[in-house]
């Protein structure tokens, strides 16, 4: 089955799921539906194998399972997946927010042609902005301009405070859910009491919410640093401009215009930070809706009763407990361990599983914070951390076994794919998922096949010069044609000042005989014109009398 056919099949499945959900009163985005299809196929409990042929009834079963999961509003996994889809579709890093053009105007802006007057208008606007800012500083105008540095000094702490409050709530819930899950594994009575609650799904939900809030908090901190640096530059530029002007009657524009432009650029940076903070605030507020299921499943009084007799440990307490223990390298012959004192840029290493313990995920189903001080295991160019020395030793005995366990756990809980950054483990899914067919049965994709790819020869707009010629003889032919020598005769004349002085000669290109071939050979000839001019050299009389005699023979005489 071709890729186009497979793509059409996937779109058909996604469309049917969306229509079924809409018929039941729930509108679901197409992106979420597509992700849910992958989730259901990955879950081993559903017995879908991407390498086997699926019959039509299997496809219908797939559609019904997806609809059931999309309409289950009591499952924290659905909220987590919705949160991940929302964040991926709406979050943009700082580099993409530096443009002052809104997305609605970007298409119009791109379609404009480059003109010098546009650049001149832009420079003029920057100069006017700088002059107005200077007048505002001198209290000679610009009263309608908002005090952006003051606004930012109030907005940034407010935005940071909102993110901090969300993070504190996430930390508290994550610690409580982790404690309850550990109690379930250690006590059978606790397991019977808590097995009906979806604690793992709730834990993964708050951990994902925590990860997204940490990204937004990092952006807010970076914004605060940029505002502080920009404010220092703005004050220094304004002081330099004041010292340059100093109530002078006339000032050289070469001195002040660059300062006005610099003020405008710095003010634009303030505006960019205002837009960024507005974006971060909206993201923070919108992400909160995906964690509201926590209060529905675990009201405060219910959670308090469940935590009776359970010791709740924070992530910081777990790290302090294991700070004095580390792996003995001599116990391992073929394993590479990294430590702070022996590794450069130890704090900047890329840790797998978002920094969680590589052993606890697959074995316990818990997202416990890993402690790098215990030792970082480097296996196949990837780094892993652990929550305890014992977990590190167990994992190091057979890393591939536990890595596969983590993958299997992610198949059961699809939200772990993004939370633990396991997308590289599921790269095959997209190509295999396109090979399913909704009608009759689906064929198994071939492992090898001949393929080809075509690329555009000319990506940029063509700049072909039609008058260009590479052939030397063609160039010569065009040169002769331009000179038009074949159809011209060279004329010469003598005057009273030049006659009898020297003999003159001219050279002409005589016409060549041209013949054509037809079914019958024939030829024709015409008399050659012969004209004689008499009296050009003058005579005894002062005036020159010229006589023109036509000596051309008649046609019948040739």
C-alpha cells in the first residue's frame, strides 16, 4: 500500500472518531484524536500489533476504544495528554517572540516588495520614537507614552509569583501521591484500599504540569534579566543624549540621530518583553484547566484521610537522604560512571527520563527524582540517574532490560512518552501507523523496497537571460547580423579637396549564391546592375556636371 493510501486511511479513521465524539456531544481537536489513536495502538492491553494484519473488525474496535478514552473525563491520563497537546501547539521559545508583527499580519508583510521608501519610513519612525522618548524624559511631551520599565517591574514579579504558586501545589501533590503509591507496594491492606484510585495517572499529570511550569518560570526569569540589562542600557543612552544636547541651539545630526535610534531599539525590547510576559501569563492560566481533575478525584478531605499514617517525603528530603552514598566504580568492569569532580560541565549533562530514577519507572511505576551525586551511568552515550545506590547497582547489571521495561510502561501510560522524553524510542510508530487500512484488511509493510526521491532543480525563481549564448560561432553570426554588412554596400565619394590626391579602395562582402533543393532542379539568373558615373573628377568649368549611365543588360540578354 502506498504512503498516500495509508495517509488517507489514517485520516479516515481520525475523521470517524471525531464524528463519533461530536455525535455524543464532545468536540475533540483532530490533533488529540490522532495522538489517541497512537496511544491505543501502543497499549499492550489492547492487543494491537503494528507488525500484524488488522481486519476491518479490528479497525472498528480501534475506533470504539479511542472514542471511549476520549470521552472518559474521569481519567487523569486524558487531561495529561490534552495538556501536552496544548503546550506543543501553543508554546514558542523566546527567539520566536522577538518579532513585533502579529501572526495575522505576517502573511501581508511577506507579500510586500522591498522598497527603499519602506526602509526610510522605518528609520523615520525610529527617530520620531527616540525624540518622543527624550521629550518625555525632559517633560516636554510624550505624556501618552506608557512607562514600560515601571509596568515590567510590576508584571514580572506577578507572573513569577503565579507560576511559583502552581509549582508549590504540584510539588505537594506529587509528594503525596508518591507516598501513597509506595505505601500500596509495601502494605497489602493499603493496596486493597487504594487500588481503585488512579494514583499513577494523577502522579504523571502533576509531574507533567510541573515540567511545563518550570519551562515558563525559566522564561520569566530570563525575561527579568533581559529587562534589567535593557533598563541599564536605556538609562545610560538617555544620559549620553542629555549630555550631547545640553540646551544647544544647533546640533549635528550625526551625533544625536544614532542615539535616538538606540533609544527606539531599547524601547522596542521593552515592548517585546511585555508581549512575552503576556504570553507566559496566558499559558500559565490555560494550563491550569488540565490539572483541575486533581480536585475532582482527590478532594482535600479525601486526600487527608488517605494519608493517615503515611510518611510524606519531599524531593529535597529524598536527595538529602542519599547524598552521602555513591557507586563504587571498582564494582563494575564494563560500565562508565560520571561524578562531579571527574566530569566537566557535570551540571549540564543531558539526563534521560527528565531526571527521574531510571530504575523506579519500569519496576515501580514511580517518577522518583534521581540524585546525580550517587553517580551517573553512561550507557551507549546516554546518561541515567538513580534515586538510591541500590537502584543504581540493579540497573547497571542489565541496563537494556530496564530500558525496555520503561518502554513497556510508557506503552501502558502514553503520557509518559513526552514526560520522560521517550519519543526517540517510538520513531517507528509513525511509519507503521500509516500502513493500517480501514477496509477489509491491512497489508504488512515490506521491510525493503526500491525508492526514489525527486527534488526541484530550481528552488529559487528563475533568472534566465534569454539573450545569453555560449556558442562562439553563434556569437559571430549575431555580430555580423547586427553589423548588417551582408546587405550593405560601402560608398565613397571625392570632393575638390580630395580628388587627385590618392587612390582609395573599399572592400565589401559580395552576396553569396544561395540555392534550394526541390523536387525539380531549376535555376534562374538576373542581370547584375552596372552603373557608370561620369564627371566626378570635374572639368574646366567651376561647377561639376555628373552624368549617370545605366549599363545594366536587359533580362533577355543574360
